[in-house]
C-alpha cells in the first residue's frame, strides 16, 4: 500500500527532495522551504491515503480537497499549501521553484518505488496526482495573491515619492518666482535686472516641469499617438524659439544648424517636441557655464537624425544607458526629478524611432533621435 511505503521511507523521500533543491542552488534557507511545505504535504498525502482505505473514503476530501479544481474548498492540504506559497514568496523564491518543490517529491516517490520494486495501484496514483494538483493550485494562488499585494505596495510607494518630488520642485520654483516678483514690485529693480533673470529662470523651470509631467502622464495612460507629416525645418525653428530663453537663463549658447526645408517626419508632434525639449533641458542643465549646446537635424540615407550635443565634460563612468533610467541624475545637480531622458526615450519609441546617447570623454555627450525619413509634398 502506498501510504505504508510513504511512511516507511518518509525520511529518505525528504532527503531526496532536499538534495534536488540543493542542486538548483537557489537562495534561501532550505529548512524554511521544506519544513513548511513538502514535509507537511507528505504527511497529509499519507493521511489522505489512509482515510481512503477506511470506511468513509470520501472524507479524504477534507484532508486533500476534491479533484478537478472548480470552486475553492477548504481543506487541510489547501491551507498548508497556501502557507507554503506565502512563505516561499517571503523568502525570495520564485513561482517556478514552488512548482519544482512538488515535482521533486513526485519524482522522489516514483523513483524510490521503482528502486524498491514497490508498485502502487492506479487508484493510489490518481490520489497522488489529485493531491499534487490541489496543493500546487493553492500554493500558486496564494503566492500570486501576495505577490500582487507586494507589487501594488511598491507602485503606491513609488507614486507617492514621485508626487512628493513633483510637489517639492513645483513649490521651490513657484516660491522663487513669487519672491522675485515681490522684489520687482517695489520698483527698485527692473525686468532686465538679476532679479528679473531669477524670475525668468523660475518660470522656465515651472514650464519644463509641467510639460515633462504632462508627457509622462500621456505616455503612462497609453494615449494614442497622433501622427502626421510635418516640416522638420519648421519643427526645429519652433524648438529654437522655445529654448532660446532657457539657454540665456542657464548662461550658455544655443546654436542651431540650418535644416533642409524639404525634409519631413511622420510623428506625433507634441510627443516629439517634448522629447527634443527634454534633451535640450538636460543639455542646458549639465553643459559647463559659458559653453555651447548644439541642435542639428539632417538626413542620413533613409533616416532623419536629430542631435543635441552638450559640453558637460563627458560621463565619469561612461555608462550612457544608465542615463535613461528613471530618477537617475548624472552629477551633483539634483534639481528636477531625473525623468526627462526616460520620458524622451519613451516618446521617441512611441513614434517608431530610437534614442541613443554617445559619450565624448572629456568633452560632452551627444543624444541622437533616429526617425524614418520623409520629404515634404
């Protein structure tokens, strides 16, 4: 009988399961994984088989649950399997390891039975499968449920942090602009004074912060991309008009190369404007005082390339991909949220293009937007 075989070889079966777990070399204490899962399951499997040989075989469902799934039914095996799934998640194990746990025991039972020449009946084999099926289903259900809670908590924390950063930046720029305006109202300083420059800088920062946040909201909301063909030259001209003030506020020069009037792109103008605007803001922020930021757009074979080049001195670590990670800021200037480049890349990709960066050690960085080339009608 299978339950006698399992009882007689209980220690050997547990040892084999431990050996299989050790071979996978996964992190986490083995005792937690086994003592709260497979050993309990093995004892409940033995109990189920014993009840099925008694006078009321159907009462085994109270231990192991019915076959075929369907509506969840409270059982001893279901409760312990759920606890096993919860503990595996808490100790950093994956859902794959959870399934492997029960598979290990099944392999150990069938392997040892063959070695000992101790076959079991088809009915006993069905009971084993039913117990494994119910235990795995309950463990995965609880594992997934708890994991969803963890993910939701992390997302809520990240959202609150993001909202806090945004409110903090908004308040700082608004307070600075308000103070500058109060000083100017006294009549002792003019619009073209240093105080006027502070007001300009604060308003530019406010505009950039709001524009960037609106772009992020649009990207996260999955708003449809509204593509249309438009002139690349007029697009760059509009960007120059918007960026000139910021360049003067930041104490650098914006140089824009002439664009072929026949070139065109097919894109969502607002998203692309936000992407290039974020690249320019990043360049103005990090380029060294008194240096030059270059904006140029040109054709290369069947592609349109829009480049923003700064003179920040290059990246200390040379890791350009790290720049596109959310909340990453490249130097000691921690103003802003560190989201501009991440949003820019997503905006470009939404338009079917690519955004990449190139480090110029000791000199600066070049950001390139790559889009399909079109011509004006």
